[in-house]
C-alpha cells in the first residue's frame, strides 16, 4: 500500500512489520469500539495471545489468512469474518502476498496497545521486514488485560 496523495498521520503506525491505520479509538466511540485497518505481507502472524477484557473480530478486506481460535482453524479469503472471543487464545497468518484486514475491538481500549508497541509510520506503506521486539511487546501488553501465550504461526503450521 502506498498513497502518494496522503501523508501518514499520528494514527498510522508500523506494528510488527505491518502498517496499521487506526480508524476509531476509545475516544471516538465513548469507549465502545476500536477499529483499525492492517496491511501485512505474506507470513505475518502475531504471537498467539488472549484478551481478557474485550472481544475482537477480523474481516478480510483483501487477501487470505489462516485464523486459529482456540482449537479451531479457519481459512479465510476476501470477505471472510472470524470472531475472536475474550478468554480464547488466537492468532492468524497472512497466506497471500499481501492482505488488508479490518480489526474490530469491543469494548475499545486494546487498540492503544498497538500504539504502545509500534512506531509512527514514516510512510503509508508496509514497513521493511524486521525482527519483532519481543520485550517491547511483553511490556506493552500487560496493562491491557491480555497476554502472549504462544508463538506466531509458522509457514508449515
């Protein structure tokens, strides 16, 4: 994704090798809903994690992913939807060259974790690949009532 007419704003973040655009946060929705759009490359997978305060959902806007929710594994393509209930470990992996996802967070608040564990986007494009800063993730996630419980999905998972 590159937008020559648009400039990155404070709501555009580079998170774990992805571009996140925060559409709505707790302040925009009286704490009820957080929404962000994520642009990722093939193979991107967040560590398996669990939310204890909120439910989340993913909508695949473009591309394909494999989602793992608890013991269930689902293959999703453009238009696909997966519900990620609180207290159930989950992760996903991008299976196409790129993917564009919409993440919904109810109630809002966890979107701020993505801000705390990311850097401002220098440009509106997926950043160069880099190794995740695991200590930063672990430090950032605790205050949000969530925890990392396992590794990301690998290419053969």
